C-alpha cells in the first residue's frame, strides 16, 4: 500500500499470499473496494528464494497483528502473525540481512497497535540508524537499518 508504482522494474514484491477480496469501504464509490494481493514472487519472508547479497535495499513489512479474526478486514489486508511470531520475525530479520549486500539498507515498517516496536527490536541484534513515527495515532514506525560491511 505504500508503493508509488508497484510495477516498477527495480522492485520485487514478495508475499506468501495471492488473493483478491472485496472489502466494505464507506469512503469508496459503491461502498466497497478490491484488495488485490498479487506478488511478483510467492515466498515466505523466513526463507527467501534469493542468493545471499542479492539486494541493495530490502523493505520488510511483516504482518503486525496477533489478535484479529482470520477473515477480518485487517487480517485480509495485513496478514496475521502466528503463535510463534517471535521466531518468525527473528527469522525474517535474519533473512532480510542475508539477502542484503554489505552496507545495504533495510527499511522496516511496523505498527505497534498490538505489539510494541521495542519488543520487535529485541528480535534482532541489528540496531536501526534512524526512524519515524507516523499515522493518526503515531503507532506506525518506519525504521532504517544498514547491514555491516564485512570485516577484513
């Protein structure tokens, strides 16, 4: 939802879902809108199908909800974390850094409506360089990490 042009040839959009849903939306003409999840690559963020050091930039935007119905509007739109979400996110961070080139940039997006960002940051040894809170309630965070350069 943050893409300016989801079909930009420089970007690879990955998700484990490929689905379309009609969502009720009072602000849309006709009272509903289509949610289309159509990734370039069907994949699991815990085990990406790319060689190490492939990308200069990775955006990690995992599901952030644990408490929502499986067919709720929020679960359909954002996905839902599993019970072992800490292990999943820990593995996701490790994979993001694995596929990054040395000194590559990781952009991490998180909404702390149900889980505080401080809990999430404890799942990786990497420390963000900087970040920003945004949204109506300032619960959404954009954090920027840089992968270390290899030691000589």
